């Protein structure tokens, strides 16, 4: 047994400006990484010498060193290799330019850089956001992270957009601290699920985050880093242009697509800098089923935690105690619309949902709106629950909730995706 365990231990010596990349696809495999000497970082977070870091299924890791280091890897990843060609130096140079703008903003008491990362699916947009955010907080900044990617749900869960003030680097094997995020319910995993509603939410989130920047001096100088969806053609491209205007973006980093870069150069005001950056060679394209699994894991993490286990609550809620809605009603032909109503209004209309078996396993957002007189569709949410059972006899929903009863508010919004609780 001792020999077998020893065989899974590999030491990698990395030279200056190189990175160790590995992936884990096997559900039963765990890989532990330890920095033995030198300096290294994971997506902008420094590794502590001799501290073991554990990674599980789905991990796609790139550990970079500027000066050289030795890394011990225990376990059997599906792929592991040292890459000498890496765009990290270009990413660092881009970050230095952003830091220069932040220092100038502080000097002149103006707003720091608002940066958007765009590109097709699976080019490393979220990773680049994480690198920029980690570098910023290591320099004492407090940037706002905005995530418009409803398919991934980097701040809350899939089907939402949100913003988060980042005050410390993300732990090596996890995401940023999720304290007090601002989250809006969208309810679909692609903007095409309700194009009009997605545009409304972008405008609302932009208005709120720009106000937050003005209210917090440290955040104001630090600026914003905005992550986007991988939908870059047609409606997706229109949303990119809309977000650039709404968030008053100063710089757009385009990852790995020259066509998108040239279209933005043509269509965006000259005052906005458009910068082309290569993607990392370690970025891997995911299949549809891998995306669905990643979404499922994100929701499971929300209820049960990742490293530190959380213990969600299960309790019954009477049908009469809650009001359930979905946003957007089926499209009607223009001839059937009430006088003065525009087709767009249909997509942002609150439609009442009768509690019933159709809600089983669906995720519901708990809105902060106190009544339907409030602007429910533009109200941020307190959190999420999952319907685990429906009793028509007793007229109760059994729900999985991160906090004990009662629910903070009674207006619930239905998502179009489901989560099967296997615990």
C-alpha cells in the first residue's frame, strides 16, 4: 500500500513564467497540491509554502510562477503538464495599466476603471476576472465584481446576475467570499430565455452598482470588473453593447475572438478602450452535459457548502402563505394585445403561478419586494429555496432553505430549471 501511495506523488520543477496545468474528471479522485519552494499563484491568489491544497472533480487548475518554484502533486489527475507558453505576463501587464488608472482616479478623486471581459464560451473570462480581482485586492483595492453570466452563476446560483464588493483574495480552491452580494432573479440559464427581461436587469444592476461606487470611496477608485455571457452574436452582441453603455465601461478586454474585437472597435465609442488578449492554452471546452453538471454543483454548493458543510433546513409552507410568480407571459400576436400595450411588456409581466406538482424540484427566488405594488421584477432577492415535495391534500410545499422558518418575505419567483436534492 505504501508503494502505491508513493507512486501517485509527482514533483514538478517550474521555470520562470511557466505554469502547471491539471484537470480532474474522475468523481472519486482527489488531488493535493503543495508548494515546496519558490513562489506560485493560482488565478492571482498566492500559494502558501508547504500548505496542501485539495481539488476534486471538475477542477481545471493552472498554477503560475513568475520566478520559478517546485510543486508536489499527490493523486492522479486526468491531465497534468507544465506549460511554458502562457498569456499570464500579458494579463499582468493589463492589470498594471488598470492599477495606473486606479492611482490616477485616487489622485483626481474620480471614478476608477470599469472593465468588461467579453468573448465566446470557454475562453477563460471568469478566470481572467478572478485574476484581475485578486491582483487588485492584493494591492489594497476594493473593486466591485459584476457577473452577468446567467449560465454559470458565479456570485449566487445559475439564472441570476449580481454584484459583490471584493475585499480579500479568493481562497485557492474556492470562489470569493459571498458576504452581502446584490443578486437579481432572471430564472433562465441563457439570456435568450427572456431577452427583454435580461436587458431590463442589466440596466437596473448598472444603476445600482454605479450608485454604490459613488457611496464608497475605496470602491470608487478601485472600479469594477464585469464578467459576461459567452453569447457574442446577434442578441448576445446587442446585450454586450447595452452593458458597455449602462455600466459606463472604460475598457473592454476581448478574449480570443478577433471578429468580436473588430466589431467592438467599429461599434463602440472611441473613448472606450478595446483590448485583445489571447486565451490560456489550458482552457478546455465543455460539453452541454458538463455545463449542466456544473450548474447542478453550483446549486448544491449554495445549499450544502463546498469545503465546509452547510446544513440547510427543510420545512413546510402553506400555499396560502406565499405568492408565486414567473416573469414573462407567452407571446401574443400584436392584434391580441390590449390597447397601448407593447409586445415587450409581455416579457416583463408578473404572471401568477398556482402551487401544484409542476413546482416540484424547481428553484424559487425569495424576493425582497414586500408586495406586488413594489417593482417585483427589479427587486433584488434575499436567497433561494428548492421545492422538494408538494402535498395537494394538505396544501403545503415542502422546501429546502438555507435558513430556518419563516421565509423573510412571501413573494417567490420561479426559475425554469430544477435541482434534484440527492442528500
